[in-house]
C-alpha cells in the first residue's frame, strides 16, 4: 500500500513540475509575479498618500474657515434717488445703396 502511494505521488509530482502553466516554475513567471506584487504595493501606497493629503487639506480648510471673521450682512434703509434718464435717440433710416436709382447714361 505505501509503495503504491509513493508511486502515484511520484508520478503526480513529475507531472506537476513538467507543467509549463505554473507561474512559479519558470524564471519569467517568477519575474512577472514579482512585478505584479511591486505594482500592487505602489498603487496602494499612492492611494494611501493621496487620501492622507486630501484629509490634511480638508482639515486645513476647516481651520482657515474658523479663523476668518464672520461677515454680517449689511442692510441699508435708504433708497437712492434715480436720476432722470435722457430721451431715447431716434435714428432715421437712410436710403441704402440698393434704394438709390442707378444713373442713366445718355
């Protein structure tokens, strides 16, 4: 029984190492996996830094808004007098070049 188990395990092990689809079995596969981990790590770090910068900017804006003096709305009770406007200018229609009769030649 143990001999049969060892035989089957050896065959499966040889087939597993011979399989070209396994990413960790070749040099280029290991390099690709390492590059994917590198990219994932740095994207996460960039997102983390961006979120921290946004939170800091938001805190700074709130702090600046609290230090600004509050502007009370100003209301005026007086009404300004409007000055009389000039009469509108009327423009007469001047005859255009198409309405002028063409001179006749003798």
